[in-house]
């Protein structure tokens, strides 16, 4: 239509199939397709017995949505254990509280049509060696097949971009558009791309970052300076710290009654009252307190990737690069010693109170002054 530049940001909205016999049955729905239909207000009828295949947030969303549409029994089938589920811990807890069942260490093999619905043949799994994601690889247990009778199956094992052939853009793994990682330019002059259509299913923050990077690149491409900064609010000065931290735990967030949440799509969490919000605002986490640390507990599942820890650390000990968010998906909860936390290519002792080692560590390493 005569535009000088185009930015392709069409997301990743195509559900990935399970790759098993019988999944073309009308009773088998794609997770992302199912959620889209519900969110568009279209009528989706489900039977009483629903199984959701997968362990991510889309699987949890699908299961909780199926329950609200009237399903009597909803089961999430996941090939690993709860510890390896990529879904947020709070989402898993909410699903359990609502009565959703979990069947761990099981994988689907075949969908069989049945006069009273569907039969799903599954096989038991065991965890083997770690794979590239840092999680133990699920392996089938020979002779452990079993059958589950269902009315509907929702496959929420992932999604990928659906790139129209008319775009004529080169694609790579996962049907994602290939771009220059720095400029987000495609192989076609004037065409840029970013977000899930380039990364695959990722985060909103990464998509926003891609939009800004593309804006910079497009501005330069059109002859501009590439400066897109704008001041939305005047900078605030740092408030001087006085006194000690106010001790206390995070206030509990109120929620609607359990029975009410199962019969509507009303938001479960009500948010804080004015009193609770003020208490939380006054509560100081004191990230600069000094301790003699012997063990670190990594809880990647609780991280929301907001980057506040990077901004708040008074020692500039943390760094957020392009791989910051995706790298933390690997572990749910794990206790590691200080030495084990070092980068794999360093493998040297910790530099805490060890001046002779300090010079060999990266600049972002936090050294604790025990005095």
C-alpha cells in the first residue's frame, strides 16, 4: 500500500498438535484456540470430563476455564512432576484450590473414539537425565499404558506463529521469522519483525522491548536519528533513608469466595484495601542488608521478570541482558552452594572475603564486606 516500512508483530497464535493418532477428533481442542473462543464470547460447550494436556500457564488457564464452563471433572496431564511445571506456582495452587486434578508423569499416546465420548490412551513416564532446558527428560515406562475416559481433550502443549505464505519471509525453528538480532530487520527491505513471531511464546516485556527496538531501527531506516526517548514523568529524587526497616510480611490479598469463582469469570483477587496497600508501601525489604551467605535459594518460578532487583541493588551486582528472562525458566527451586552458582566456564572458588580470588571474578559479582 505504499508504506516505506512495516513491522510484523502478529504473535504466536497457532496451537501445536500432540502428534498422536486420533487428535483430529472434534472432541480434541487446541489450548490457545479454546481460550480465544471463550475470550471472544463465543459459545463453547464441554462435557463433564475434561483432560488438559500440558504444564504451562496456558494449560492452567484452559483447565480453570473449563471448570467455569461447567465441566465436573478437570484433570491436567503432565509428563513431568510438579517441580518441573513451567506454570507459575500461584497458578498451580489456585487450580488445586479449585478442585482441578493433576496427573503427573504421564503422556498421551492415542485418542480413541467411543460411543460415550473419548478414550485417551496414556503411558507412565519416568525422569531421566537433564535435557537442554535444565530439566530431567521424561522417558516412557514400557508396558505401563492405561486408558482414561473423557468427553473432551484440550491440548495446551505450546503454540507457534502462523506466518502467511504471502509474506514470503524466511522462517526458522518453530516457524518463527528470522531477523537481524540487533535491528530486527528481515531479509526483505523495509520489513521488520519482533515479539512472539520472532522469539516464539515469550513474555509481554520482551514483546514491548522488541517494539521499541524496531521503532529505533525503523526511524534510522527512514533517515532519523533513532532517538525515541520521551519523558512521561519528571524524575524523582531518592528519599533519604531514616531509621530501620519496618518489619512484617506482605499483606494477604483478599479474594472472592471459592464457590463464587467457580461459576463466573470474575477476577479472583480483589486487591488490597487502603490500609493493606499503605502497609505494603511502608514495608522495606532492605535488599542491602549484609549477611554471611553460605547457601542461595533460587526460586525461578516466583520471579515475574520485572527487573526491580536490578534497579534496586545498591551495589550494581545484578545485570539484566537479553537472555535474562528466558534463562531463569530452567529451575523451579534448587539450593546451590556459592561455588556452584558461578558461570560454568569459570569454575573457580567464591571471592567472598577472598581478596586473592576477587580479581578473577566478573565485575557484576557482589562481594560481601563482613566488617
